[in-house]
């Protein structure tokens, strides 16, 4: 079994190569992303393995089929970058890693929240320049403030566990809520605290001092943060997005930032990230004016889709990816199959 890995970095080799050797898989590592003009690089392989910013559309699927590719392994949870219908029609199986370390993402989201609230990124830059002035670096106590968590799946729940210690009021929105929280059972209070409740999205937007996004990118959630939803938020609200860039309409966000609506915005994802994130662009001219403008706001932190990036997560991603392909080879039940 020969697997073509796309969009790889040195750390992918570190985690995948030893397990591949142990299990007898042959891996070809490509730095290029999988897209229309690179799909041909999968020639001679049986399977491709991709990451969050590879583009597997109809054309790519058609090339992969011609090359005899039998499966697409996503070494991530999200699958919004794969045309699942086209893959099914081409009889190519799509497998993902549904959960590797929800805590990794939740801990990172919290890190971004603390940083954007207390302006730690600005303080760091100042003291590197021996500027010890704290003017403009004031934040707020989080205790007794309201945090809105959009999406209470694995990462949203990890977030809820951690923030119990912050004594915040917690508002939740999810079209598929956790029943025990709605029922306010003793077990729920024990697990999540008494200050947690589901509300409709409008209430969450209106009453939250902090909003953290933990839902997938779908047709329904695309641009859920837009001109209208931003208008409903409190002035000075802090927004954290570690989910997918296109949950936020960047133009509307930029307008709101210019109007001083936000106290701070922390983005680990960006809707046009695939050209930039994970790459060293420090010697290049950045032609994405929106990204440049966003980066220029002092109350905005942008990081390069690294919320998942812990040792534990990388180990789990590598193990589950090989587990998926082994199940496929042995004709066993495909627990992590993604269907249209
Ligand atoms: P999950 O599938 O366990 O939970 C997602 C939750 O969102 C579900 O409870 C679902 O009902 C809910 N949801 C669906 N539509 C919604 C809507 N319109 N409004 C509010 N909630 C809605 O997924 P998990 O593991 O918690 O991951 C969430 C997202 O985090 C992923 O889809 C992915 O985009 C992102 N992610 C980002 C990473 C990073 O490194 N920045 C790493 C891993 C995931």
C-alpha cells in the first residue's frame, strides 16, 4: 500500500514515518497541496492523505479516479474541502480523524482569549523593545462575565470543562443541544456547573462579553458572523474563532473593527488562509489586502491554524489515520468514513 501525503511539513514526517515503517506502509511525502494541477503527483499510489487546506473538488476526484486512487485519508476532523458526492460517485472512500485532541483546541482558544483580553501580544512586543509602559493594555476580569459558546460538540465541551474554573456565566448555542444540560439534572450541574444554559443564537450574541466559535463550516454556518450578527453583539465584545475561517465574513469583520465594535478578535483560522497559513511568507509581498488590514489592527491576533498542534494531537492523528487505512484494507467496519 503506497500513500501519497500532500501538504506536508517536517513535523508530519516526524509523526507519520515511524508508524508507517512499523506497519509496512510506503509513504511519498509531497510539500505541495493537493489541487487540480498537483493531483497527478499521486500517480503510482493507492491512497492519498490530505490536510485542511488541500482542495479535493470534482476535477481532482476525477484525476484521482483515473490514477486508481481508492481512498482519501483526511489527517484532520473537518472535511469541508472535499466534494464528498463526487468521491462517492467515483467509488473513492473518504476517511477522517473525527477527534484527536479536543482539549488541544479548547486550551488554545482559551489562550487566545486571555491574550486578546489582557493584550499579552502587545505587552510582549513592547518589552522586547524595552518599552515598559502599560498604557493601553488594560483588560477586564473574566469572572462573572458572560461567555457564549457556539457549538457544544467535542471542542465546545472541552471548552466548557476548562472554563468552569473561571466562574463565568456560560451561554450555549447548538441546534443539537446536550439534553442533560437542558434538563438541568444534578449530574449536569456537577459536570458543567450551575451557570450554564442553552439560549437561542440571538440571545447569545446580545448577552455575551466573549464569543467563541466551535461549530463546523456548513452551508448553514458559513458567514454566521456577519454585519447583522455583529450588530447584535455588545460593544467591546471579544471574539475567538478556532473553527473555520468562513464562519466569519471578513469584510463585515473589518468594517466592525474600523467602527471600534470589538474589544478584541483572535483568529486561528481565516477564510482565505489556504494560500498563506502553514507557509513562511516573511520574504513575500502579501497580496491579500484583507489579511494585511486584519493583521494591522492591534486588537486582532491572527495565528496560523495551530490550535490542534500538540504532541498528543499529532500522535493521535497519525495513529487514527493508519487505523483508518488498515480497516479499509482489511474490509473491516469503517467507523471514520465520511459520507455525503
Ligand atoms: P463536533 O462535530 O464534535 O461538534 C460540532 C458541534 O457544532 C456539534 O455539536 C453540532 O451540533 C454543532 N453545530 C452544527 N451546526 C451548528 C450551528 N449552526 N450553530 C451552532 N452549532 C452547530 O466537532 P468538534 O470536534 O467540536 O470541532 C468543531 C470544529 O472545530 C470543527 O468542525 C473544525 O472546523 C474546528 N477545528 C479546528 C481546529 C484547529 O486547529 N483550529 C482543529 C480541530 C477542529
